């Protein structure tokens, strides 16, 4: 019988995956050159824009499928830490009226950390392909 916490982790994995998949798609639609240019405009190396877009798009899809949940979640946690400390922190937790704060980023970071620590085996391709690891 599947325990309740596995259902909770599945929900977290799907929400985090869908959120980052959509953000990754948006970055590709706006043009990766534009994303890199924006990164440079805030004082971050532009190539990180390409890396972040790739991590968001492929990482979001991988989470939805249940592939490499712990590793992908760790990468997404680093992306969120970068967003908080390079962009959002000056606006405060709730924002400053001109830009959003980092409240959503903290929530996504928390989900990523929970999945990194716990994994998520329910309906995961990792579970089907590599078997269910025993604790």
C-alpha cells in the first residue's frame, strides 16, 4: 500500500515540475539571447541565462516524468537561491510595489529541498526503469 507521504511527494514533484517547465518554455519563447542579455544587465554572466533556461525546461519535464528527482531538485534549489540572492532580495519578502518579492522563490526552494532530501517514487519512471530503492 502506498503511504500518504508518497502521494504528498508526488503532488510536490508535479507542481515543481510544471512550474519550472512553464518558466523554461517562457525563456525559450522570449529568446535565449534576450535571457542572457537580461542576466548581463543585472551583473550576472550571460551564459548562466542559457544554463538556467535549460535546467528549468528539461528539469521541469524530468520531474514530471520522475527522472532524477533528487538531482534535478538540487539543481532547481540552486537556481532558486541564485534568483533570491541576485534579484529578489532587495525587494523584500512581499515585494516593493514595483517588483515581486521572494515569497514564491522561497516556496519553490522549499519544495525543491524536500524533494532533494526525500525523492518521489510514486509514478516515477526512475522507479519503473531502475526498481524501487529500499531505504
